[in-house]
C-alpha cells in the first residue's frame, strides 16, 4: 500500500505548494492595492489641504480689507462712529438687560 500513499503525499505536496504560491500572490496583490490607496488618499489630502489653505488666505485678505475700511471710516467720521457705537451698545444693553 505504499504506492498509493506516495501518490497522495505527492498530490498533497503539489497542492500545498500551489496554495503557498497563491497566498504569496494574494499578499503581493494586497500590498499593491494598499500602495495604490495610500497614493490616492495622499493626493486627495494634499489637494484638499491646498484648497483649504487658499480659501483661508482669501478670507484673511477680505478680513484685512474690511478692517481697513472700518478704520478709514472711523478716521473720516469720528463723531458718527462714536454715536453709532453708543447706539449699538445702548440697544444691546436694553436687549440683554431685560433677560433677568
């Protein structure tokens, strides 16, 4: 009964070797997929960061322009600016003073 056992052992050895090669190929495929996903995510992250930074810079420039406009308005019309600030303070005081 030795010859059938040898044939079975050879078949098992061949199947084991084929399974080992398949697992190695699968491991390589998963590694390649991981690199691809990592590269894609890195590219998307870089683009998103650049877009956010660009928009933040634009918002900063607009805020600086608005601050300059307010400063020039106060310099050009100091009395009107004082009266407007007083009126806003008075209205806020009345609105929030009644919440007791």
